[in-house]
C-alpha cells in the first residue's frame, strides 16, 4: 500500500435539501412551552384614553330661529258676520240707548241679538262687501302663518294638560251656555264637540284671568271682598280686558243704581215699621191712662 493518504469524496447532497448552519439551528421539543407568569395587578399601569380631534374648516350657517327673526303681529281673521258686528256695534248701542231713554236697560246680549237680526235682514248682495273683506283677511292670515308659523314658540296641547285625547276636559262652565253664545253667529252652522270643549276651556281661562286681575285691585285697597268697581278697574287697566271696559262700565252703573234703590226701599220700610210700632205703643199707653 502506498503511504499517500486516500481522498474520499463526500456523498452528493440529496435533492431538495437545504444547507444547514450550526449558528441558525433550532431545537424543537415535544414538551409544551412554559407559560410565563401573569403580571400582578399592581404592575399594570392604566393607559390614558385617547381622544381623536377632528377639525373642520367650514362651519354651517346658523338656522333661523325665533330669536333672530322679528315676527310681525298676527293679522285678524274674522268672518263676514263679525266684520259686520264690529262695524255696527256702536250703532246698535246708540239705537238701544235711544229706545230705552235716559236709563240703560240693555246688556251685551241685547246688543248681540240686535246685530244678529240686522245681519239676517241683509240681502246676499249686501253681504258681499263683508265677505270680500273676510276673504282678504283670511288670505293675509294664511300668508303670515306660512311665512312666520315656523318661528312661533311651541304651544302645549290643552288636552295634554287637562287630560288625554279620549277623556273630556274638566270644565266648570256649562258647555250648553257656550253653545248658545256660538249660535249667535248665523254664519256658524255647527261646531264639533272638541271645538266646543276647547272654546269653553278658553272662556274659563279668560274668566280666571279677569278674576285674578280684579282681586289684585281689591287687595291694593286692603279688601278681600271683590266689588263691581274692581272688575271695572281691571278692564280699564289690563290690555287683554280693555275691549270690555265700556260694557262693564254700563253694567256697573246699573248695578250700583239698583243697589242704591234697594237700600233706600229697605230703609224706608224700616222707618215706616218704626213709626207704626211707636204709634201702637202710644195708643196702648193712651188707652191705659184713659181707663
């Protein structure tokens, strides 16, 4: 054998084999990996909440509200009959005053009846004038409502305050009385039960306001008794009641006159009774001494 070393060629690499490196070798084990200990609650630091700020370069214009819109006064919306009544009311009062002489012998109901009779006596051609004015007022009111109705403050429902839509209102004034007043307008052919209830409730609200206003005047004079003059003063000082001042003044004058006449009559009867009693006593004394 020769002393030269033999060269042994390494076996050829297998197909699809990748060269391994001792520095990058990974040892896999069939045992499960140990679970790391959970950190204690004291070691957990709370994270501050993050707030995302969004900026916008465009600001929408403010929507129009009742605070920046000037709403003009609500226009009238009267029927042809009430336009006629407003025009003829003073004339009818003067006519009744002349018929009654110097003493006032009529009231608000008498004026309303006379106006209704005059309206019924008008022909269809005569009513055209008032119907035209009523149509113009209705058109003006409709335009005002469509333009400014959205800026009006919201109003709560009366039924929501006093009851539900299925229960009647807790009313004090008889509805039949209000129905009679409504029928004084010949143009009003009918009225629903709900509308009549609301109209009666509105009458109660106005009456309550008038009573409170009148009583406040009596308390200024250190009185807790409400007098006719207090109601008259309330209609003269409260804007909402001023349209009643003239009628109330006439009624108060009549009430005070009737009260004075009644007082004089009672005092006269008492005086006559005293005189009669004294005469009876005097006659008895005369008879006694005469015997």
